[in-house]
């Protein structure tokens, strides 16, 4: 991803309504089949990240603290850096 021009923070409900996650073949939101992920536009890929008691979803592929990948019907746009707060503790 190129340098982000737009930083967006949203909660899970906002993200779900805007980007419309696609269920995997087993009915969950999690997509861990690397070959199947290659069939989607990279801008439809999101990464569920966890650290301690906090979880976030970020657009694109991430590796550190990754729990799983998600795929959405609506793609994010080039230049966007999106952070979805799923669960955050202080």
C-alpha cells in the first residue's frame, strides 16, 4: 500500500454496514485459505489483529498479531488507512 492520505477510524458496526463482510465457505467471517484469498481483489482483504485484550481490523494484509483475514464485498480505496475498533481496553 502506498503512503496513506486518509486515516479512518470506525467501529465494527460502521465497518460492517459500509464494507459488507463476506462469509467463508464454513460460514464464519474468517478466511484463512491462502489460495482462496488470492482470488479476491487485494483491496477487499482485511486483517483482524489482536494484542492483549484489544482487537482491531485493518485494511490490507498484516502479519504481526494477526488472528485471521476477512474479505468484504466493498473494497477500500487506495490511499486509505482504516482502523476498525472491535474491542479495546485501556
